C-alpha cells in the first residue's frame, strides 16, 4: 500500500511534525509513505536534515490561497492533470492531506483518479456553507480533538470521521540543566531568572499580546527575577505589533524574541514554565511536548487545551483573558513546590500513555485498511 502525504512546504508546524512521527512508524509497516512538497523552503530543509526523501511538484496556484470559490475551482482545474498523473504513475492508494490548501488542491483530483482521500482536519472548520462540500471531497475525515471534531459539517456520517490524537515521540527527552545552559548561550537569557516560555506560531489568535501584558504586570509584583522567551515566527504585522508592545512597556530586558528554532522540544525542556495563551486552540501540541519534557504548563482554559490539561492534575488552566487569574496561577506554581512536582510527574505519565506514536499509527493504519477493504 502506498500513502501519499502532500505538503505546501512554506512552513513547519504541528501537522508536519505529527506526520514525520507517523512516517517513522509507517516505515516499519506494510505501508510505503511518499512525501510531496510544492515549495522548497523550511520543510524541505527539515526533511533533508532527517534524511527523509520527498518529491517536488511545482504548483503555480494552490487552491485556498484565495477564499473566492471561483479562484479555488480555477486552481483545482489548473493542477488536475499534473497531480492525477503523479497519482497514477506512482500507484498511490491513499492521499492523506493535512492542511486547507492541500485538502482543497488535492481532494477532488484524488477522488476523480479513483483513489481514497483522507482529510485530516487540524483546525476548527468554519460554519461556512462552502465547507459542506468537503463531505463530497473526502473519503474519510480525521480530527485531532473533540473541539475540532464537533466543528465538522453535521451531515458527515459518524462512520466517515475518526478522532485520532496527535503522535509524539515520548522517548525524545532532554536534561533540563543542559538544555537551559544551551538556551542561555544561544539567546543570552539570564541564568538566574525563572524562565517562562511561549513556543509556537506568532499569529493574532494565539493571544501573545495578552501574555506579554500579563507577564510584565506579574514581574512588577514579584521580587524573584523572571524572564519570558517567545520562540517562533508568524504573521509579520502581528510580530511587529508584539515587539512594539514590548518597547512601549519598557520590557526589552525581560522579554526575548528568539525567532524560529529547529529544536522546539529542547527549548521546551529548558523552560521553568510553558505558557499557552491561545484564544481557541484546536489541540495544543506544545502542551503535550511540555508534559513529555517535564515542563509544567499554564494554558488558557478552553478549546483543545481543556481536553489535554486536567486542571490542577496535569497542568494549570487560567480563565481566558483574565490577568488576575493568570497571575494567581503563576503564584501557585512558583510558591507550591510540592504541587508543581506532582503535576510534572502526573503529566508525564499521562502523556506517555495517551500520545505515543505507536498508538497514533495503529489508528491511522486501521482507517487506511478499512477504506481499501471497502
């Protein structure tokens, strides 16, 4: 069986890391994974570093780059023969798409080529009538959380959709002191500070501006030296807004913007606390990564965060956009060593039992087999 995983290639996010983990597991199975990239860039650099083979297919216009339905249809027609030819030539059995542009570009072509299409929905699906057509384009839907699962169009049969938790390499752990020394040297973060960190894309709905305001307010109430490192790239306009906010608050000495880092797990292992401030996170991959690394998590309540974190048991949740609650939860973490260590240990046990690559691969392979069996 051949399973094709097409990607745009212009970014690296949770979906890419999830599929790379799945890829490593499928290599030892009867399934042959095939990667396709439409752009040479960050993802190709990562795959080259991991010695993962991929094909390059140039696409002039990806569907979904413009929300206009006529532009989407034009892109699908424009690329139909090139993609269909690749599917037939390589004898692909299943195409497994992992983001909106890929799903819109590949799904119809895949189905018309007589091949099954997996639509892996990793974000909330809007209520727009446009997305009702997705039920016709996909052979099966995979979602990453109950929060995302409930956002699928209501007309999709329960037999045509499956919730599968994201996979994580639970054995890929780092020693905290060594990681902190590495991070201090890399970004010149202060050695004697309690280090808070945000790791992820810098886009408006991640609510990082709230995190910055809350952190600055918190530092004014504590005598303990604190520092915040913000790791990632994203929307340039929003990044400029965040940096200007830090300047206006006179907080450049306590907040570091690191930019992109190819070793997010190593970064997370160096933190004293990992903060997830998103408004409506579909899942929250960095939360699980922190649980694996033994880094305590403080996350905004709601969405995928509330499915991952059992408040007070495997992490702490604060009320969305409530600065006082954010500060209160930080105080509990810092001042109650016993509770913090209990949370770290419990979180690690839960992460290892729920999010292994093997469990994820088993679930995905079952879906593949079910489709091919008819």
